[in-house]
C-alpha cells in the first residue's frame, strides 16, 4: 500500500491536497496487489481556519504519543522564552525578531530552533503544543490503519508538508532514528532522490509525538517506509513569526479569517506564486510515482 497523507498541519494542506487531486487524475502505475490510499487533509479545521494546529490548538505532528505516554513536559529553553513566543496580547509590532535574535546569540540558533519546535505539553495556547490526549483526527487515522492493514505486507507512507527548506524545493526527511523504515541512504537509493535522516537535515529538528514515529509502534509486523516531504516556502524566522502573530490573533484577538495575520500565515506556508504552486504539485507527484515504483520493485 502506498499511503499519501496531506494536511496534518491544516494551513499546509493546500499543496498536499492539490497533489492528491493530480494523483487521482494521473495515478502511478499499480499492479493488482497494490493500493494507493489518499488521506485527504487530516486537519480540515486548521485548513479552513488557516491554522497549523487543530481546533484544540494541538499540533497534530506532536500528538502521536503512545498509550503510556505522559502528556507533559516542555524543553527548558522553551519555558525561558514562552512569553516571547506566546505573548497574551493581539498581534502588534513588539521587536520579536530582534528579541529572538538576541536569544539566538545567547543560546545558539540550532538549540533555540530545537527547543521551539520539539513539541511542548505545558502551554495549551502556545505554539507547537502537543495536547493532553490523542486528538480525534489521529485517533481515526490510527484506528483505520489498524483495521484495514491486516492483509498488507508492505507500506510506504508519504506525509506532505510545506514550510521547511529552500523555497520551491522538495526536502525529504525520514525517521530512521526512531526505527521507522531503513536508513536514509538506502531509501535515497530506492527512490533515486536524496533523503535526509532527521534530525541531521539542515534546518530540521527532532520532534516528540510525530506521525512517523508512531507508525512502527502501531504496525510492527509489516515492512514500513516513511518519508516526510517538505516543500520550502520562506525562511524559518518568517514562518515562525507568522505562526506567532496568527496564534496571538486566534487567542487574544478576534480570530476572524480576514485578518492580515491569517493571510500572512497562508502566504508563508502556501505562497500565491503560480510557479511555486506548480513546483509543489510536480514534486509531490514525482515522489508518489517514485515511491510506487520502489514499493513494487522486487
Ligand atoms: Zn508541517
């Protein structure tokens, strides 16, 4: 089975959704024993409201913890900068970029990025909040996979996102370090595309509660490959700033869809540029076709 998932992060769903429409129009060649399954927008509420997280402010790619997990914890450095990341006020100019830059000088940019994006379970209105229980979308997906993959021996999963990496370029990241799929070098070879081993990817970071890390726990008895595809949009700082301002508007402003902070987040994660959009869909389809070929090669 080739499983293509879009919209784990709601506002990032547009490129994945467009890719899935293109795959329906021109699916990869599949032999009789192979299925293509499209999970269209795991976080539809976030897509509709231009939020990365879901209706409970949960980042779904930090929410896939196992049943015995403790839903608590927060990187120490996140706690230090929590009020800078999540100020309890509507969007306003407040020197965020400069103040974050000073923090970067003090702690190191890589350490800061890791602390911010790792996932936190302490501030329910904060960015990168992983929740206090498994959310309905992830719960449905896990149950569906458990119920329908009994006869499947090999699964290739593509989880499509936007934001990370050079603008308009595709970056593939596997989760080999958590036991999902083979090492990135072997996956690269089979796909004929470079695959980075998270968290070695430039600008990438290790996260807690990701979908890729949950799959081997859920499906321990089948051959599993997992690739997270990112289509680059803007600098990490611009994306973070846009996430922060939209989060302020949601919790401390009106929350309406027409606000500039919503439109800025959309522009930061799904650029209006037609060439970017074409490139996103082209690379989304190319990966799906290559994954289908890799899946069916002897
Ligand atoms: Zn994402």
